[in-house]
C-alpha cells in the first residue's frame, strides 16, 4: 500500500465543516447585552479620560463601565462570568461619571477632576433606561452644581 494516496470523500469534508460551524455557534457567549454608547461634556466641552459607570437599580441588572475618548464619546463594556459584552442588560441605571488625575503634590495619589456630585451614586442625578437594541446616552454636566442638562 505504499505510494497509495488517501482521499477523503467530499461529503465527509462538508459534513465536518458544518459540524464545526454548528459547534462554534453553540459556544458559550457573553451576557445578552444591548449596545450602549454616548458622550459626556462638562460645561459644554468634551470630557476626556473620564470613567462612565452604569449601576443597575434592580437586582437583575448588570453593571458596566466605559472610558471617554478625547471627543467625550464612550462605549460601555460589561462582564459576567468572565465573558465580555459591549453594552449592558436592559433596565434602569444610575450613572456615575468621574475623572481622576494625578495629585501634583503626591505622585502616588489621584484627585477628582470632575464635579463630585456625578462621581457618587447617591448624589448623581444621572439616570438611563437601557432598552432592546442600540442605546445612546449623552450627558451634559455642569461644574456649577445646577445639575446636568440632558442631551439626546
């Protein structure tokens, strides 16, 4: 039998390919999240390098975090069971925004560089309702303490 080639029937190759595609489709995935993005401004200017945190107001929600870019835009990312999802689950959320910068007097510490009322869940007036599909939440923050101006 030396020199004899082993040929695999075409139907066998097709069957194995279909099986692999099916198994890949059944692999565990991240949480069933809805896309969430938006922008953050402070006194009318984009707020770069700020952490945007969505905290669920119900037990079945899923917390998520995003970081603003130079243009103030962000995209949320959630994690559940070591699986990431771009967005978060449907539901009601409290929203926190905080920007930290190095403390000029102590290089090992950071200081808050955004209004404190938005950085703490209990004082943040920001809220969002995530629905099925794509969601966009733009928040216009004010350093004057008069509360946010919601932008859509």
